[in-house]
C-alpha cells in the first residue's frame, strides 16, 4: 500500500485524460493534489466531478512568469511541493514540409520548456528538505520517432535528456527524477481517431489493446513512493510492447 499522506503533488495538465487518472491515484494514496489550468470553466467542472478536492491554479506552463506566480501562490498557502508530475502537453502534427514555426514553438513551449519552467520552481526546495520526486510524462514517440511529429518527438526526447541530467544533480539529496514514456493510451484524443486508424495502431501493439490512463497513473504513483527511491534517471516504457530497447 503506497502512502503519500502529507505530501503535496503538483500535476500539470491534471484536467486531461492521463492527468486526471494520475491525480486520482495520487489522491487515493493520500497526497494533496494541485493542478494547473488554462481554461477555468473546464477546470472547475472537472474539479466538481472528483472525489478529492484539488487545488486549481491558473498557469500556462510554457510561461516562466506564470510558473513563478504559481510557486508564490503555493508558498502563500503554505503548500511545499514534494512531487512534480510534468504531464501537460499538446500535439501540433504536420509533416516537416508543412510544419510552421508556430507549430514548432507551441509544442516546444508546452511540452519541453514547461518541464524546466515548473521544475525550476520546486526542485531546490525539495533538495533542502531531503525528499522529492520529479516525473516527466514523455511518449513512446520520443523514443522511436513518428511520421509528422518532428516537434513532438524533439520535445519528448528532450524531456528525457533533462531527466538524466537533473537526476545526477539531485541524486544525493533524496530527490529522484524519472521519465515515463506511455504508448497509445485510450484517452479522448486517441479515441477520436477514426476507428480503422485506431485498429491499425492496435495491430502494432503486442499486448493487443490500447493502454489505460490508470496504468500510467499506477506507475507514476509507484515512482512517487519511498519504495522507488533507488530508481532515478530512468525512462520507464508503458507501451504494451510496441517499442522495446
Ligand atoms: P490531454 O489533451 O487530455 O490533456 C493535456 C492537458 O495538458 C490538458 O489538461 C491541458 O490543459 C494541459 N496543457 C497543455 N498545454 C498546457 C500549457 N501550456 N499550460 C498548462 N496546461 C497545458 O492529453 P493526455 O492526457 O492524452 O496526455 C497527457 C500527457 O501524456 C501529454 O504530455 C501527452 O503528450 C502524453 N502522452 C499521451 C499519450 C496518449 O496516448 N494519450 C501517449 C503518450 C504520451 P488545457 O485543456 O487547458 O489546454
């Protein structure tokens, strides 16, 4: 039984498909949940459906200034962050010929700059307290590449470079830093794909099905626990066997 009672967990993009499941699992383990939002109405409606009481903070994680404000708001509330889950992310798919600088910047901002912007607010305090967890949600496509996703694959591969370097810097201070690389997960985004395309995707997954958000959440919760204290700088694949290395 994982016990995170007394810990504060910040899950970026907690209102999304995978983020929701992560918030729920961490809350079940006893953590106090904080999540970011950009769309207030969506976030308030989401919070009302949860069985725990998340603290919602307006923050574009691609903006360093927003992340500073978020830290100040949490400090003012006396909530030190023990667990950061960098989960917020977007896609703007286009082949390299058609990709625009805007598509590139949007994805790098939300998916990679965000990891620095958010982690930079909280990691030093974690090292001073002698305990912390940073968990970066990347993607199988950051490990193997994907047609039409130069921006997304660059950002997701970059996340793991960040993971390894930061893991080295904080390893002796009780803070672990890991990447989780999900394969195709049955979120609204993937379920919105045409059924025949989805069937083609599933045919490439040895386990024979899409992953469940809860399966990513279970892994994140384990990485947040004391039992995972010897795991750091790792890139944990949860992709049904679609990509092995
Ligand atoms: P969703 O689209 O359901 O959720 C994404 C969340 O991120 C939303 O809450 C969104 O908020 C938030 N977000 C995006 N950009 C920003 C930003 N700049 N600032 C603040 N919040 C932001 O996605 P998923 O749950 O499917 O994916 C979650 C993570 O998992 C992503 O990083 C994704 O790349 C990764 N992943 C997903 C896979 C899948 O199959 N679904 C596979 C592999 C990886 P808002 O609605 O306000 O924009």
